C-alpha cells in the first residue's frame, strides 16, 4: 500500500508527537474532528465508503455486537482490516488512519484461561506474557485496540462478567491489571483499555447493566485503585461503565471522568463509551433525546462515542449553536490523534500492521501451546484432596480410571466467554491427554487404563464407576452461562450434576471432581461428597493437557482462589475485605451478625487452595517503622516437602488495628510467586513502604496513621502466622 499525502507536515517523524497533533488539528474542520470521536461497529469499506471518504469516522469495533462475545462471529482477517485502512488513507482529504478495535480479552488465536482463572495464579509475569502474546497475534491481523483488561472489583458472582475480572482484591487487581496493560502495550502497536470505570462490579443483585451505590470513601479506598494503577502503567484508553454510581450514569459523570481521571490523575489518553453507552443516557432518563445525551457525555469527558451515533449526528451542531464548548471537541480529538501517533499509525505505509508482521497475519504465528498450558496449570485451584492425587501413584489392583462428563471431549466449552478468534478445533481435549498421561505413568504402558463416558446415561455411568479404581467427573457450567448479559440468580451447579455426583459417591471407590466455571459457584454439597475437587475455570486452548498433567502428577496446579466461594447465593455479596461491624460475626452467639440457618463464613476463603508449601513463622526486620518514610521487610520460610519442584503464590494480609475510618478486617497487602525445588526451603521476603498501609480518611485525603498493623501469611491455613508492627 502506498501512503498518500506525504507532503503533510504532521507526517514528519522528527517533530514531537504533541506538535504533530497540533499541526494536524490546525488543518481539520469541526466535522473532521467530530469524525475522530465517532466509532462504528463492523465498518465496511464499500458500504461505509462515504463515511470513510469524508473523514466522518475515526475508529471501528469489529465485534459480535448483541451477542456480547458469547457467540463467535465470522472472525477477522488481515485482508479485511487492510481494506479498511486503505479506504481511510486513500479516499479521505487528510488520510487519517483508523483505530481498529476488537475484544481481545484473554487471547486471540491462542486462548488462555479466562481472566478470573489467570488471576488465580497471582503471577504478574504470566499475565504480562499472556497479554503480550495476545497483542502480538492481534496486531498481526491489524488490530490496534483491545478492550481489556477489566479491572472491576467483584463481590457478587451472580454477575456474569465476573469471568472477565481479576477477582475481589483491590491490590491484586491493581497489580495484575497493570501487568496486563504493560503486556498488551509492550510492542507499541496495540493500546489497552481499562474497563469499566467505575463500580460496575457492584451492580445491584448481580444483574448486568444495573445501578451501583458506592460512597466516595469506598470508591477511593477500593474501587478506583485498579484504574489508578492502570493509568500509572500507561494505559492508552479507559472505558466508561454502563452503570450509574449513586444515581449519576458514568457516561455523564463529570466528577469521576474529568475531575478525578483526567485532571487529578493527569490521564492523557482516550475515554471511550461502552456499547451505546451515550445513547443509553436516554434510558437512564437523564437525557431527553440523543442530542441531549451527546451534550452530557462530551461535557462529562467521554471522548469517543461507541456506536450510538450521537456525536456523529449532533455534536457539530451543538458546538455551532453554543451549547457545547468547541474546546471540548478539540481536546477529545487531540486525545484520539495523539493515541494514533503513539501507535505509529501515521508512520507506516501499512498502518494496519506493525513492521515485520507476517503477510499471512496471525495464522502464520501458530498457537503458543507451551504458554497456554503453563497458564492453565497455574490457574487451577485444588479445593480438596484426601490423598487421591496424583492418579498415577501405585495401587494394588491398577483398576481403570473412569472419565465421565460432557467436558471429556469438549472443545468450545474449555475456551470461556469472549472468545472471538480462537478456533475450538485447535483445543486440545482432556480424554486423549489423560489417557496418554496414565499410560506414561503405568508399569504396563501398553495397556489403556482410561474408560471414557459422556454421562448421558447415568445408569451406565454408575455401573462403570463401580468397576473403576478412580472416577474423574467433569462438571460445571458452559461458557455461554458466563460473561456479559449472563447473570444468574443461583450459584448451584447446572441441573442434574450434583445429583449424579452424589450417586457416584455411593458407588465409586474414589471420586475426583473437576469443576469448569466462569464464576465462583456454591460448592458446599459437592465438597462433602467427593475425595478431591479441582476448580479449573475455563482453561483455554491447552486446558486438556494441563488438566491431565495436574491429575497425574506432572506439572502441579498452583492457583489460589481470587474470589471467596459462598455457601449459597444468600451469602452475597461476599469479600475477604469486608469491614467489621460493632458486633463481629460469631456463628455461636446471638446478636452477632450471623445467619441463623447456615454458617456465615465462605465455604472456601479468598486465597485458599491446597498447596505443597509449609509455612514457617512470619518475622519482620523492625518492630517499629516510621510512617513517613519507613520501609518494612517481612520474611517467612516456606518448605517444599514434595518430590517435585513447586511454584506457588504466597500472600501477605494486613489488618489496621485502629484507624480514622472503619477498615477491612483483613486485606491483601502484598503477594509474590516463588519457585521451590523438591525437598528444600526458601525464604520469601516482602518489602513494603509505609504508604502501603495508608488509606483515605474522613476528609478523603490519603493518610498513614501511627498505630499497630498486624501482618499474616497463610491466612485460613493451619500453619498461618502473624506478627504486629508499630507505625511511629
């Protein structure tokens, strides 16, 4: 492709980015600036030729639209995007390239575990690597903008979009989300998007698109933190949430978008609406018409209108009639153009593709199966193991292993929600991987020890279970049950699954259950009826081999829960970082904030999971630390008593004993991932500045108090250890 308009001064790469943007803006009409703020869905170079020729569109979202990612679209190709960019460059007056957006959430061609599963690894390096790989594949096809990571904090797993989240901890979401931002943007050819700003994860009743009620102190101490971390990591774009916060829809929230995000945090990137979010201001009943919605959104700080057409239809006339300050449009256009320059779109003869991208697009790169398997294994959480695992350990009879359940041969079902370009046929299934692993670990490798049964006929399944040494049951929810627009009123297993498991428990010699899910499920009854449980989430392209390795003692599962597992939906919302009341919860006492019909605590706590590491006592370098400039070092020795190398997260919790406002009974303050060789020990060190213990007080300013802080490792474990430190 030839790049026209080489005479334009803004194409001089020796000029600073800001000056190039200013030079271009000086040549633009009001209509052309508004065009940069107009995003369409599935732009077509023929059908939308007039939009492209007049410079009336600045970006396009290649999306499945109303299916919200739960149904695959036709996929994208390099040639399609190349044609779009060619039309924008060669037919418009100024030759401004397009931003090409796509929901690349947890992989492109290579599909990694859902973000909630990735969060279970607590591994910033892993999330950087998987995001970098996803961006590499996406950019090879010409994608320049991904709508990820989602950094909403979640406390209600009835909300389907929990699958896209990084869990319930503000600290973990901040650090893991920042790692994803850096990974997506590492090449400089793709921009990330921190979404959904802000409070979307608190939608009432777990219903998508609902209202959130969040006080400003809670916003500052929890829900804004991951977005601020993403901004500090250099995220290029931020997406406004569908929801309102205390009655103000986020697409019209001047204080949070302009005062906090753009002014206080100095965010110089692009604020993009969510799908028709500007238009939905009418449904929120804060705007009477689409024209009114356009005015509210641009004044609040929304730079790009996604698909509603409000800016395209009304923004120019609003400026001409004096209802919208022209400077707001100029600023929004400046942000969009600055992003395009930063992505190098003006400096390539083929802005659809980064330099050196394969002609065949992402197909030429293949699938990174090693990274996908490592990610899947790191995401698995062992919730229970009565000594059944691994399945290859010697037994007297060497009876067959029964693998039952619909997921035995499932491909699409392993991928999870928001998978648009991953090929289900490329998914490595579980049954053949487990059969191979069992043969490799057997004294008679020529004998196939695996019996596979779909579970379609429970009577047959029960008979096979009687004849097996171990039964492995694969249960859980299909990805279509999670993701956007997939809220549920219950957290139970899909109908019939628990009943079959309970029947199997009566006849199976040993019962291992693997749960596939896009959310935290209520697994109380399941845990009671089996010998081992692995929470596998939706593990992606290499979920089958990763699970086979975990079951047979190869690479061990190392995930810890990024969310708490409630006993029932009646226990929601739920989080480890809850604040204490004047009457601390006690199940054996009256008037103590308990439930009278159930234990109050989660069935499994945040950060729990069966691990191979034993914790020693926690210690600190100083009993007193300056609250102004002090640095605290906490140390704990972890011991690997197993016969293989172990890689696991170690979490450090804190409690502020006395504060100006009520602070959580516990919250994550630091974490790291350690690798410990077989039969050896390793000293884990946490280095924390005093500000790590700070918070926003009554006057909404940040403070670090004098007083006592309690630190804990292994919270909820038998070998948990705590130590107190005085801030002075």
